[in-house]
């Protein structure tokens, strides 16, 4: 008889765990959305869903149906849906992007500066080994 109660008890425990984890995840998402809404102000650097970086020119957090104006280049403003703003880029993320670009530039310069050594002609000796010509 104890095994008859084990299966329903296990089912109840699993349902409680699913409810608890779902609720916790929803609370976390709500906090992230509220933080994003506080940080999304004109002048903030943002990353858009399509991978474009830009600066917010106009944004109305109370009316999310109204498009936001984002400047992606000097003098180039685009209208995007408010949900197209993926996240606000913090200073540390911006610094990481610049560091990656500098690292890539340094790699390119290193490749250009590498000296090519002339090829050494080698002839097989009588015993079959190769030795460079003098």
C-alpha cells in the first residue's frame, strides 16, 4: 500500500516545484523589464534586436505602442518599436567592444609586421636525409 501513495505524492511535489520555479522566473523577468524601462532614456546607448547599436533620441515608456527614435549614425535617426530595444549598453560593455576592436587591430598589425624568412633549399644527401644548401 505505501507505493500507492508514493506516486501521487511525487506528482504533487513536482507540480509545486514547477509552480514555484515558474513564478520565480516571472518575477525575475518583471524586475529586468522595470530596470530596462528605467535605463531607457534619451541619450542612452542601446542594442537593437537586429544587432544595431544606437543612441535613444525619443522614447515614451508610458506608451510602448509609440515608436522610439534611435540615432544609429550622426544625423541618421530611425523609428523602431519599443520592444526592438534589446538592452541598454552599459559603459563596461561599450569598453569591451572598444577593447575587442583594438585587439583585432593589434592582431592585424602583428600579421603585417611578421618577417617572412626565405625558403631554404634542401637537397637529399646520399643517406636520404635532407640538409640545407650552404
